[in-house]
């Protein structure tokens, strides 16, 4: 049976954001790296959330409406993060993407962030899955 794990297709080098920086600085980081979301990790490297473009927009709009700074990442990040294990099958994770509408899934092994899985990563893996010959041996 053909199978591809999360580890086979994840992006291992992950741009992360601290919960203690301003949302405006986080926007700068996302734009600089041409990404739409980033895991938020604390000083020990523990995943505490994820910050998306939508979260950033909410922070800056709220700040401008009240004539204040946009606020900290910790105020606007999503705390309940859908994660994946590196050894999980990508089909299982793909189903979770669809069910939970989690478009960026941090990959965590023994509590440590080891990668991230994006829709593009999944599409590449699925294409490989369907184009790879079935081993008949």
C-alpha cells in the first residue's frame, strides 16, 4: 500500500513569531518571508498558537478603530492549534485540514516544533502519491 507521511512533505524550516511582539512587526515578518501564517512559540520554543493574516488584520483594524497600537501577537493569535505528528499519514492530516479548516498545520514531535504543513505541501505530496507507480513486489 502506498503511503506518504507528514515528514515526507512538510516544510522543515519554519518561520516563527514570538507572542510578545507587536502585530505590526509580525505583519512585517509574514510579508518579508512571503507566508500567510506562522507558528507562535514562547521563549522555550513551545508552540503556543498560530498567527494568520486574518489575525493580523483584526489586530490592526481594532487598533486603528480605537486609535491605539495594534497590540501584541498574544492578543490576536489562534490558541487552539491543529497540529500533526511527523509520522502521520498525509491523508489523515488532509482530512483534518478539510474538517477543521486549518490551512497551516504545525508539525510537532515530542512537544517540539519540527516543521509546518501547508496546502501547497499537501498538494505536492498528493500529486506524487497519485503519480508514483504502485510497488507490485
